[in-house]
C-alpha cells in the first residue's frame, strides 16, 4: 500500500489552516473548510471522507486511498 499524494496535499492544507488533531478535523464545519485558501470541490470531498475515516477508526485505509 502507498500513501495517496493527493491525500497528503489535502492534509497539508488542513494542518496549515490550524486543524492538527483528529478531534479538530472531525469538528471542522463547512464554513471552516470553505475558508481554507485554494480549496477545491474534490478536496472538500476528501476532507469529508477523512472525517468519516476518523469516526470509523480507519485513517490508515483512508491514507492508502481505500474506501472508508
């Protein structure tokens, strides 16, 4: 399994926006997401999938590009 580079890019944007823990990311609202610089619709979808992965305790599967 390899880490999806698009996922890394999205994670970097999330970290740069100040959301650095799973708790912080899970609590992100749509307003928080839309306020991020240069965010795309695809990245918004990936953040939604990341939030689902965190809640399901499947972050490693998410990072590898698998379905949550």
